[in-house]
C-alpha cells in the first residue's frame, strides 16, 4: 500500500470510530457490555466531551430554529450534561422558551438559566460601547495567568458584563469577576460562572 491509500484508510477508520461514538452517546448502557470498572469522579473522558459537544450543538440548533427565541443572542455551554444558558434577550417569553427547548434536548440533566433581559433601548453607540467593554474584559482575562479564560464567555449589554462558563475553582471565579469589574466601561458584573464538578 502507498502512503495515500494508508492515509485514506486511516481517515475512514477514524471517521467510523468517531461516528460510532457520537451515535452511542445518548443510548442507555447495554447490560451485556457494562463493566464494573472504577471510574474517576473528577475530570472528563472523551465520551463526556463528545456528549457535551453534541448536547451543546443540539441545544443551539433548537434555539436557532425557534421563531420566538431567535437563538443568536443566547450562549450555550455544557459540562457533564449541565447546560448553562446566558446572554441578553428582549422578552421574558424568549427566556422561558429557551429553557423549555433546552430541557427537551436528550442528554440534558440540568439547566442553569443565566439569560437576562436587555435593559432599555440602546442605540448603535451603546452597542459599540458594549462591544468595546467585552473586548477589554476578554483581553484582561487572557492576560491573567491564573485564569483559563477560554472557558469563560463574556457578553455585555448596557454596561452590564455577564460572565458564564465552567472554571476550576472559586478563586478563579472571584478573580474573573474582579477583572471584569475593573474594565473601563463596565458598570456592573453579572457572575454566572460555575465550578467544574
């Protein structure tokens, strides 16, 4: 076999393995293949990551397809079946519908609703200011060596900075909130960060 054939075979095999893993993520364990091997209660496995990614994708799809929610304003993050919703929307009906749609997705164990109503009618200037604040907060979080800021989502509306995501410990939450609060243009900080379990 030449190198090209070997790569194609390897790629096909990996795609088949990945597809099998995705297909089996939401199935109940088969008692004939279940083992009683001990599992670590901390950390995640590849199966958990794939499952969480699949749940996030399913929730985002459901929100985008819904005429009420118009899912572009809602952020979705998942960890071990716990889904965290965040963002700023125009009405309580959008919040309620987003939660209902999320709970209906297979594999969702818990929904943490951090969606907030937009405050007042902001113009283009306000949106630009909010974008600048979000950028400042993200830059400051990236510059801090103690925070894994890629796990933190930052949104700003009317000067209110919303932090969501899953971090390692309470100290990272406290530091992220302090950094966000110190950013120029940040009026308040809404902390929706959760410690990874």
